[in-house]
C-alpha cells in the first residue's frame, strides 16, 4: 500500500468521526431545546389552571355578596320578615368620635349609621361580621338563610348583610322626582369564595 493511499484512508476516517461528533452535538442541542419547550408548556398550563381557579374563586365570592345584598334590599323594601328588619342599625355612632360636632347632612339632619371610635365604617372592621359576638354591631348582621341561596355550595361561608338607617324622615325632596326622601338606608353585604380568605364586599343604598 502506498503512503498516499494510507493518508487518504486516514483522512476519510477522521472526516467520519468529525461528522458523527457534529451530529451528536446537534442532537444534544435539539434535545435540550425540546425539553425546555416542554417544561415551559407545562408551566404555562399550570399557570392557566391557577388563573382559572382564582377567577372562579372570586366569581363565587361576588355571587355570594350579590345574593346577600339582594336579600337585605328585599327586607328593607318590604319590611319583612320583621325579625330581620328589626336588626336595622339605627344608632348615631358619630357622637362617639366627636360628641361636640356630630356630622350633619345638607338639610341639617344628624347623619346616622355605624361609625366606631376610630372613625371606621362598619365594613372596614372585619371582626364586625363575626355573628358569634353577642353585642352590637355584630348582632345586627343578617345571615342569609340557606333556602334563599341559589347554588352557592362552593362558598366557604354563608353570605351576610348589614342594614343601616343613615337618614331619618325629613323634608328633603328628591331633585329629580320632587318627592320627599323619607328614609335613607345603606346595605353592605359580604360574600366569600371557595376559600375563606377570598372575600367580596358590595354596597347599595335604598331611599323610600
């Protein structure tokens, strides 16, 4: 065998080894890329599931709060059932904050409604919703009966609502209808989601 033939054979052999090495490197790179894409896809799916779960949790809490709001609005409008209507909060707590100058409305009528010694409204004090406390304002909280629920079996707790009389009968008239505004009520409702820590508070006002 000539020296030239031997060198040619060695160069061909070395070329094959080089090509095989390149293929191996490319295959490893592709494997890493595919693995990263798969991991990212799984991560995205988990994030989407978590987001959907959070949305559902908030939706349940909102529906519960809305149910509580409608329930107490019905009590205020009809005055029934009387036992629940009588839980209306009618005291003036503003004197607790500033006895010398309690706030009044534009007609000079004393504003009513809950206000604690720190000037906080009812819904700003989380412990006010605890119906196991046998004192005002906790005893004024109305728990929506189960028979009035739609399908809130997912909610962590039963919807609750709180009614306040925030204006006494007066000679103030509605600027749109010209009719006298006799009594002004404020209703606050609390709903919980699938998890107890997910809460939604809604509020409305009723004038009669």
